[in-house]
């Protein structure tokens, strides 16, 4: 990475309005932050790999976890 601390942000994919809002917030945060980088779960949706495996790895490797559990 670029020296910034990493974090994993978990959030629901539906309703789409919530997911779109959180994706936009992550993008805005990453553009403005010089100290942290947030990654959402959708970046880990890679064909052929179980979705949970890269998510658990990102959670373990990250400096912190943020989650919307509504």
C-alpha cells in the first residue's frame, strides 16, 4: 500500500441506496485521508474465490474494522 493504515468496512449490499451511500463515503474518505485507507467488501468479490475468504483476510490484516450492522 502507500503507508496509510488499512481498514475493512463491512456493510449490507441491500437496500442499494445504503450500499451506494457507503461506497461514495468510502471513496470520499480515501480521497481525503492521508493516514487511512478503507476497503469495502465488494472489492473482494472475485470470481472463483469464496467471498468470505478474502474478507476474513482483510479483517485480520487491517488496522481496524468498521461495520454497518443495521
